[in-house]
C-alpha cells in the first residue's frame, strides 16, 4: 500500500510502498478514503513531541471502510463505513487520560496511508450526513473542541464565548459547536480575512490580537466573556484574564506561545475564575461529539483537499497557519 512515512526529524515525509497492515487480536483493517492533518503531525516532524519513534506513518484522523478483522472481532463490522477515534487507551477515569494513553499516528502507524490497523473499540459509524473527507476531518479536532467547550468548559446556551486563534481545526470546530449550542461567539486572529470568514460563519465579531490594546477594544465592544477557549498561552494570556467575566472559565488545549510570563493571581481569585486544562477527550467525549454532530448536522470546515502525494506541501501550509479549517488528504 502507499503510505507517507516520517523517517528522520526535520525531513520531508517519504511517500512509498509499505506492506498491508495485519490485524492482531481485537483489531480491524480500515481501507481509508480520507485522512486529515493536525498540528500534532507538524510538531512530530520537527521533533517537538515526546517519545518520538521512527520510522512511522503519521496521521491521527481517518475515515473509510472496514475490510477485515483479526481474531475476536465481530464480523458485523466488515463493510461498514467508519470514523476512527484516534485516542487509544484513555483509561477508566473521565477526568484525565491514563499513563498508557497514546494517539494514533505515533508511536502506532497512522492514517497517512491507504489502510490502517486499529483496535475495533476505536471504531464508530461515520455520520450519515458527512462524506468521507468531512468525516475524516472530524476526530481529533472535533473531540478536543467538544471536551474543551462542554466537559471542561461547561458551556451553556446564551453564554458569551471567546475563541482565540481562529483558523486551526480545533478552533473552527469550537466555533461551530458553540454556535450550535446557542452561545454568542467572538474570535481572535492575526488575519482580518479569517476574522471576516468566521463572522460569515456566525461569529458575532473578532479582534486582531496584534493590535495594541485589542483586549480593551474587545471589552468595550463585546463585554466580558463567560468562557474563553485558548491554545496559545504566552504573553497574551494576561489579556484573557482581563477579558474573562467574574466566575468565568478559561480552558486551554495548547500552549503554542509558551507559558505566560506572569499571571495576575489577584485577578484570578478576586474574579473567581477557573483556569482549566484539557487534552483530546475520553471515549464518552468522542461518542457525545459524534452525536452532537449528527443532531446539529454539523459539517466540518475544510480548507483544502489534496492527494497523499502532496502531504509535504500540506504540512508546510499548516506550518504557516494559512488554513481556515482542516486540510484533508485523499488516500
């Protein structure tokens, strides 16, 4: 089969022929129709991810059809159109992942290939209203956004939400999910074009975080926010503490700008804020995310669909943060 393999850090993926995967006990082989990129894939190529093991087929997101299974697999799965939950061995606690938790696409071979072997427990029927590319865009970004908003952020209809860094997969899913839940949503970006497109999709407005005093303008025009969803951290985190309403929540699913240089704990405790971390999501989160997607007929925002042979160009576009929504590979 054709697969995109990372053989060395800071080197392009190599698209080459690899043996077909063989399912072990409790596993199936999925003939993939589409896969999607995540920022995680880029971080791995740069060596900025723990416990990297090479060579590896990257890719966490995928959708396709089950072709066959190993021992102890119900044959009813064969021929079904599925989407894969990439979070493996979450564990028994809903509050956090176990020490054995891994994500498909490193160390285990992932979805940038024509086929992939996964435990059958990772399978879910693909939402009927989505095509293969749309379904493949959903898993990692969708479950991360869902857990950040609802499990950790406890979003309620009518609340005011700020989503930072609109453009990536998680942020665009957070926008779609929050709007579907009846929230009022604002976004930030360094791109006026991305802000305008978010407004076209239903956001109430947006703010360019590069502008001096942007958070003061945000408070004046939009008011304080009940929930902030952030992936950056860094020096801009102080502005989020200012923007959070009394009793508000700030949920972080990343720290691409590094740790905040300082944190005003006086404002945190006086405003009775909750600072909450989140990573991926539990199996229950994933199932709930799919049900929410079906119920609200949500269609993932796709920036571009390209062939597997163009994976390196797609990763470079992600590096430059040019996308709005997901980049999908046809495999």
